[in-house]
C-alpha cells in the first residue's frame, strides 16, 4: 500500500483547525446577518463605506482566509460610487472573494439560495437571484439592478452565466451575455471589469472550480481541507463611454479586458 503523502496528512490537520473556525464564523454570521439587514446599505457621505458593507467585507475575508486558507491579493483602483462590476467566473468562492474588496449586490443563479450557509449569507448580503432560462425572471432582475444602481449601490455579475472547462480541466472565459450590461446604460453608471484568479505555486489553480460530477457540498468540503491558495482580484480600467454597438460591444470589451489580464498573468 502506498503511504499517504504529506499533503494528505496535512489535510486532516487542516480540518482540525478550520472546522472550528468555520463553525464560529457561522455563529457570527447568524448574529451579524440581521444587523446587516437593518443597517443602511449606503452612506450619507459617499466618501465613507457604510458599516453594513464593512461588516460583509470583514466577515468574507475571515471566512476565506481563516476557514479556507486563501491568501487574498488585490490590484487596481475601484470605481467609487454606483458601478456595475463584471467578473469572470471560476468558483463559488468568487462572490465571497469580491465581497472581501467591496460589498456589492450580486446577481446569482437561483440554485445558490438553497446552498447551505452560502445561500443564506448571499440573501442577507442583498444577492439578486435569477432563474436561468426564464425571461420573466431576467426582466425582474434587470429592474432590481437598475433600482439599486440608481440608489448608489454597486452591483456585480458574472456575465458568462456559468463555469466552463476545456478537456484539460482549464477554466475558460466564455462569451459574456450582453443583456445584463443594459442596466448600466439605463442607470448611467460605469462598468468595471474584474479579473479573478486562483493560484498555487505561482501558477493558475483550476482545481478551485468544480471537478466533473462534483456538487457544491463536495467541492466545499474538499476546499475546506486543501492546502493554501492564492486568490487575486484585479480591478481593470472602467468602460465609461457607451460603445457604438451598445451593450453587445460593451460585453465584448469587458470580456477582452479580462482575458488580456488573465493571459498577462498566467
């Protein structure tokens, strides 16, 4: 019988210290969730971040750093005030990863609402749930996005609508759905592309995503015991001017900016 590797031995130790941290954070989330829901979502003075958003950012960082061992690094300048953040989609951790930088209203698939812990937290953080493939649901989601942008909030979306891998298991950036970009035009706010990358040993780590046939709980538990991962959030130059071809050109421009960033930092 082959002896277990050092990584396998360390996995058990990681569970031993990360599970208690996770349980403590779940308890804290239950206490803070109601508080976040009651606190104002925007500040009277745009120069200051609302307390509710600072709580979400701090808790998200504690979850990813303390319970999952992520070493988080950010680069670039965030657009202040209302903005549509559009990011590539790699893992379920993407939402919490972006929340470590800015507490935005996310648009996410309706299935996430039923995920243990993450679904509850997402709802408390103001996530807008969308039933994929239902045009009526998308119309309602778009209306909510516009209202929140006009109210001064940041809204974040993954315009790919899902995660895709090639035959080698490498995560690819799919075509961006253009319709979600219309809300930024309707609300007259800038669009900021955001490139998300997970790394280990200085190279892209695609195993942060779902493996073939892997469900959310399996992925959650696997990552809970895995060795530390480096997570990078790069805020790219905003797209402030409406393109000649409208939302389709904006979607293509945002995707191209993210792809260029990922290719420049393999």
